[in-house]
C-alpha cells in the first residue's frame, strides 16, 4: 500500500471516528479559503451567499476514499447501460426533444443519439441530477486532502459561476464529486464549455429544460475532436492464431493493414474504412473485440473508463436502431479467475509496474504494466495476462 493511500485511509478513519474534530478543522480551513477568495477578487456578496452555509459532509469523504475491490463485469455494466428502461427512456427523450436535438446536431456536428446516450448515462435523462449542495461538497473535498488542489480549483470555478450570475448557490446541487446538471458537468467544465443555446442569457444546466446541458455536452465533444459519421467502434472477429500483442488502444493501424491481417466485422463482412483504428479486448480475446476509432477516445475525455465509453457507444448504437453486441462474455476473461486477475495486478504493483487498482479488470493500464514487466525481464512483449505470467511473478 502506498504512503499516499495509507494516509488517505488514516485520515478518513480519523474523520469517521471524530466528526466534531473534522468539522472544527473544516471551519478553520474554510475561513482561510474565504480570505484567499477575497484576495482573488470575489465579491463579499458571492462569498457570503456561497460559503456561509457550506458544511463538512463525512459521506462525501467516505465516497471519495472508497475503491471497489472488484469492478462490475463489463457484461453487467452494459446490461445496465442499455437496459430496457434506459432504452425506453432514451427513445422517449429523442422523440420529446427531436427538434432541439436535431438543431444541436446541426450546430455542433454531434449525433443526437450520442448526446442522448450520455444524458441517459449521466442522469437517467434528468431524473437523477444530484441533490448535494455543491459548495458543501467541493469545500469538503478541497479540505479532505486526497485531491485537495483539484477540488479547490473546482470550488473557485463554482464561485465564478455565482459571481457571473449564471446560477445561485441554492440551484447548484449535484453528485458526491460536485458534478452538476443533466450531463453532470464539473464547475470548470461548465466554465470551458457551457452554452446558452436557448438564448436566455445564461447557460442553465440545472433546470428541468435540458437544452443548454445537451448543447454544452455537444460543444465539449466538438472541442475534443468529435468526427460526425465515424462510429465509436465496430465489433470485429479476429482470425485464428491472431497475435494478441498487436491489440491495445496504443497500437492503431490503417484499415487496409487490419484487413491484411484477417480482421473482419463480427458478421464476417469486410472491415469498412473509418480511419485508423485500434483493437481492444475488454473481456479478453474470448469476449467481444472492438475496433475503436477517434470518437471512442473523445468519449473517454468525458469519463476515462473504457467501460463508460463502451457503454455510451453501445447505448447510442441501440438508440440509433443498431443491433446488440454479437459475441458472448466469458466467465473468466483471459482464462483467469477474478482472484487470479486481482493477484496479477497486485503483484505487478508490488514490483513497481503500475497496473492500477487490483479490481480484477485488466484494461489498458494493466496491459501496459505487463508489457513493461515483460520488457524488463527480456521476455517477448505481448501485454497478455495469463496464469503463466502470474506464476512468474511469484
């Protein structure tokens, strides 16, 4: 366990054991922060309205410190992402906001199904936008210490939103991390990308009308390089004996190169040219294999998890009338049990090869750690998890 991680756990336990002590420390920190904000030029009116009622929220600290021991398997994640309820809700949203979404698509060049999928994933189409007061949440996280600088910057961005008159502190409610509105923008994201698409004078991502939130999300994707008409991914089939060392997000190739290597679509059709693509194996080679393109990486700018990007992409495909994922999911990806995959991640971490949280899901970070380990030992560099690799780590 790293010293940083140990310190976070000790700090969190101290908070849980003595909330009164934590609140006293919080109040002292908040006074110092308020003096800093005054020096930065924020008005007393904004500071009084935003910070006077800010409270220390122990449950926010606990949520920030928690790490799941075992991540949800991809098939379970996708079953939730494209559940019957989410598909039905998305279809209703597409119908209800047809004109608005079409206008946003024409303006920003981002497909309406993609925007609707993100909306559905982030807040269930506005049904769960978060109820925690943002200034209490961000103040707590800025004080708590694990990512203090990050959340202090977000707290300053939230003050700027109030100072500019875009929202009142009471309107600014959100998640455990301070994300707000229909598509869960952090305050700094709002500052960079918020759009007043309905022309009211303020970009309102908090109200019941999702127009500004959807346009703001489209602007974010456009700014990150979204390419209209390009799929996020295509499910593919690999030929027998395919060299798995060629797979991974960091190894893109031209379509003709993949064609020469025998890669086809999952329906055995010729792979169409959508630009350079890379192969990912989110459930190992026995599960679905995806050829991912630029737009996959753009979705990851919204949320870095591969499972999230796949979930958004798959939901958008379903909303656009495309079919389900063809391949089944193996019980044990990479031919290893969950405990074996966790042990592999932990042993790589222990040897100084950063494989990420030992949650049993070996993604791109884990495979990069394997490559680094293999290279250090003079082994063939494949990045492929296996029981033999686990045994070699002792």
